[in-house]
């Protein structure tokens, strides 16, 4: 038998949805028993919400829910949606900068989750990686097809947010190693890798955005990625 | 390490980051099925890089995403679907049935009669039809819990990069209220507390993602009025 953990998850979106979070999740199949309970904290307290999300041992919870989705369990699908959609939507919105396209990307990702949950292979990566990849690839496809020229959501300037991003990353158990290794990269390489990931920019778009020749952008990123891999494997 | 596997590894990383052009991305995807080393490298880079998603603060997703999923999965899975009892029967879903119906009035009458016969719990319904043309496009019905369920009946073409948005205009009101963007397939469940009687439903052509202003900006292509069916 494993230990019992008590995780407080505040309402993730509309108040009505908190009822789903209030349910007690008893994963008897996994080693630990997680009790998921909502606090009375109102939505719209992003810092607290984020902190609570970070404390959640998501890989276990997401994988357990995913395997129940493969068996056609709609309640598990709803729980997985409530837990993961804010993360997927944030990633998709950042890339597309258009709420409608971001919503499409998240919708399409979850449709795939429901239809192909049985294809998830825990040996190849975590459930979190799979879900975020689905939404991210979809957002990239949508934005490449529709173009990014429509003015969308304003995003903060790069220089202001990078320390915040690294700090957020390092607070996450699964992101800590990556955060440390990014922190060790030279500033130019780190900026390129993070901007490429968060904003989903191509080589050509990065070259324009940073006013740096295309060849330089490509080789800096490759070197940054190689350094990153070495650091992560060390 | 020789240059070749290194190049494959870097291509995998660039694909995962999204750095490649659409043509290069397609090339990687075509190669995926027949190159296990590339598939493996991509999986490894996904595992390495996806934690970066945590660098972006979570955002509350619009409720419409779940409404669409619920409507679509409900249509697919009749055993547990909340709107299953209300979905059109196979005869109604055959395009030919609706193409054969030449007048919107006939469609409305047939539809309301069917509704009345088979779903006594439904109180209000509307056939949303093109403002110019006969074929029915959507069926809107109220559920016992008050939600409005909109189900696709016929074919609804929309230009690329545009969306169709559903609006409700209460009797006596001057400004319509958005009920959301209609999905290309499946239905939409609107948990709205609306005055039902004589509620006008309209579908306008809007930019992708819906009207940016909260009011219709494009032409109204489809319309219908909720009518009491019992």
C-alpha cells in the first residue's frame, strides 16, 4: 500500500466545473491514493492556481486518467480535461495568439485523446508529454496553415519574462532538470530555444524577429540543443 | 558520433520545436513511418523539451471547447451521450432526405411533428434554415434541464478561415447574444438560461474563432425561431 497524498486543486475554469474536481479520485491501480479536493479559492487567482498545479504529481494522475479514457470512461476524460486543458490552452494560445485557433487546437487534441487513448505508450514518454505534444503540433499546423498576420493576443516582451519562465520551469518537478540546463546555456542560445518552443517560430521567423541571419540562427539553435542534450544526459 | 545520426537527431529536435517550414515538416512526417530511428529521436526530444510548456502560465480555456467535445462525443457514443435521445434518426441524417425537401416550411413542419411524436420532454424547437434557400441546416431543441442543443441536419458550407456563429435574439430585444461558434460537425450544447418562447436564432458568418466585437459582424446566413412543440 502506498501513502495518501492530499492535493488541493482550485477551480480551473467555470465554477460549475469545480464539481468534477471535487470528486475523490481513488486510483487503486496505482501505488498512491490521491485525494483531489477543491479549495474555496475563487478563480482568477492565477498565482495560486499555478502553484497548486505545480504541486500536483501530474504524470501519475494524467496517466491513470488516460488509461481509463482508453476504456471509454467519460468521467475520467472530463477529469483529464479539467486538469490538463489550462496547460494545453496556454501553450496553444501562445503559439497561435488567436483564442479561436487555440481553442480549435485544444479541441482537436482532446478529440484525439478520446479516440486514441489506447495508443498512448507510457514507455515512450509521460502522458503530459503526449497531451502537450498533441496540442502543440496541432497549434503549429493551424498557424502555419492560416498565417499569423491577424493581430491576436498581445504577449509580453521577451526580456521581461524569461527569468519568470525559467523560475516557473524549475519549480516543476519534471521541468527542474531542463530549467537548470537551460540556465547554463549561453544567453543567445537559451533565448532562441525558448522562443522557438513557446512561440512556435520557424527558423525564418526567428531570423526576422531577432534580426539575425538565418544561418546563424540555425547553427546557434543546433549548438544550443546539443549542449542541452549533453547537460540533460550528464 | 558520425555526422549522419547527429543530423537525424538535430532534425528530430527541430521538428519537435516547430522550427521547420511546412514543407520540411511534411517531409519529416512522411519519413516517420519508415524510419524508426527518427521516430525514436522525436520521442526523446519530446520528452526532453515538453516540460518547457510549464514556462507558459496556465490559461483558463473557453467553455466552448468542452461544449463542442461533449456534443461531438455525445453524438458518437450513444450509450452515455447526454444528447443521444435528441439526435436525428438515420432517416433525418440522410442528406437526401433534406435535399428532397424543397421548402423550409415543410422541413419545419416535418421536424416539429417528429419531435412532438418521439420526444415528449422537449418543449421548444427550431429548425435553423438558410435565409435564402430551402434546406434545413440545424435543429435546435431545449432539453429538460434547460440547455439548448443544436444538432447539424444538413450541409453547411463555410469559407476557409471563417466560422459560423450562433446568436439568440429574445423577443423584444435589440441586441443578440452570442451562443458560440458552431462546430463544423456534430452539435453544440448551450447551457444558457434564455427566454425560450419566440427566441430568434441566427447564424452569421464571422472571422475564425467568432465575432471579435461580441455582436454579429458578418451577414446572417441562417435563421430560425424557437417554437413550443407541445
